[in-house]
C-alpha cells in the first residue's frame, strides 16, 4: 500500500520567539481578501457605506469569526480547554469551529446591519464568496497542521499523520476541494444580478451539503450514525433549500432554464 507520511512543519517562519504558522496566515489572507472585496463593492455603489464603515464591518466580521470559532471549539472540547485554559488563546495552533464561526459572523453582521441601517442579506451576499474560498484554504491549513484527519483506510493516497494510528483519509483536502467547487458555483451564480439573499442561502446550502457528506470520513463521535457536525450541517442544508424553494423559486427556475438552453 502506498501512503504519504505527514511530516509538514506547521510553522512557516521563525522570527526570534515569534513564529508565523500557515494556519494563522490563512486567516490573515482571508481577512485581507474580504477587505478588498468589500471595498470593490463599496466603490461600485453596491454597498452603501463609507470607507471607514467598511473597515468597521471587517472588524466586526473578524471578531465574529475569531470569537465564534474559538468559543465553538471550546464547546466541542470543554474538558480539554477547561483543564488548559491558556490554550483557549492559542488560536494559531488550530482548533477553530466552523459552525461557531458561522454563528459568530451572523451575530456580528446582524448587529452591524442594525447599527448602520443596511440590509443584513446585502452584506452576507457580498462576503459569501470570499468566505467559502477562505474556508477552503482553512481546510488546507488543517491538513498542514495534521489535525481533523479522516478514518482509517487503505486507499493509495492515504496519509499517516503523526498523532494518529493507521493510515487515514486526508478528509481535510476532500473538504477543501468541495469548498473550492462551492466557491466556483457561487461565482457563476453571482455573475448575474440576483434577488437579495439568494447567494447567502445558496452558500448555506452548498456548505451544509458538502460538510454533511465529507464528515462521513471524519473520525468523530456519532449518535445514530451521524456526528454533531453532520446534524448541524444537515440543518443548514435543509434550511437553505427550504428558503431557496420558498422565496427564490423564480431565481431557481431561471437558472435551470438557462442551463437547459445552454445545453
């Protein structure tokens, strides 16, 4: 059996006592990309905010992502973090909950939209695409960190991770690929003007479906055959599909009509 032995150094650069990790770099690049996307929309007039307000929005998003992701991870592993509370601050070492981060961003953007009197879904439509691309790179960073590995397998591309027994599915890379695909679909959908909220709920649906299926190959505790992450992702997907079908039926019909014509 051919396999890859994971021996990647998660640290990109050492500067004295300071170390720059790939995991932290992904977050920095994601926030920078989001800033330029928001500025582009603001200059085009699609986002009725001043430049200073855009920067404030990014700050809200950053706080939502970091606090939500970390608190979500503490919720997932309370025993570990309560016995090692200082590790809660070590976000550069990994351990950021996707669902916690999503909830954190929703709360942050909702609060911002109320304060600055701008549509909540207008903002989420704009940040959906950079968010899904950043999530894809985040899974690559998880692979580099050697965390969130998959179940034991004998496929030729399995990976032997340092702290795991047996050769494992590189499920982090599967998830990254799925999110890049989701990002491509959202970019295609966003090429035409859509009813406000359509891109947001398409994001919710695609990410929920992708996470639900990829997590079958993750080694997580399960209840009735599914992990907690899968139950949450399934709820996301069902909610997204329901809202799209109920409130965006005309959008969906037009998309399928164009697909039929082009084929």
